[in-house]
C-alpha cells in the first residue's frame, strides 16, 4: 500500500463520523438559521452542517469522539431555540 493511501486510511479510522438530524423550532427567518449554524460551528467535533430553512431541519455530521447529539442540542438551546433528534444514522 502506498504511503499516502495508508495515511488516508489511518486518518479515516481515527475519526468516528456520525450524522444526526435535528428538528429545530423557534427559527423565524434566514438570520435565525445563520445564528444556529454559527452556534453549531463553535461545537468541537462538528464536521459539516446542512440547515434547511424553511423546513427547520439540520443535518449535522460530527466526530462522535468529540461531541454528542445531546451537546449539539445544548448548543442550540443555549441561544434560545429548541431542537430534537429526528433520527440518527451511521454513514454507509
């Protein structure tokens, strides 16, 4: 195995990536969705955020060794919005 391929495989093994969908309530405009996105970006371990507004669903890819859905929800609730898990899936 070439060195670069081996390094890539080792890095992928170190990151335990999971995805969670959260239903967010309390957002009334695109500015609200930006506020929620910024709050989530500040959580250590968040890799990618896809927030639908309108629709109020955030799909968040995160490193499960660094954060949990409970911590993501806490970050959202800290800025006065509500969030609940829609469903949690593992990448295929």
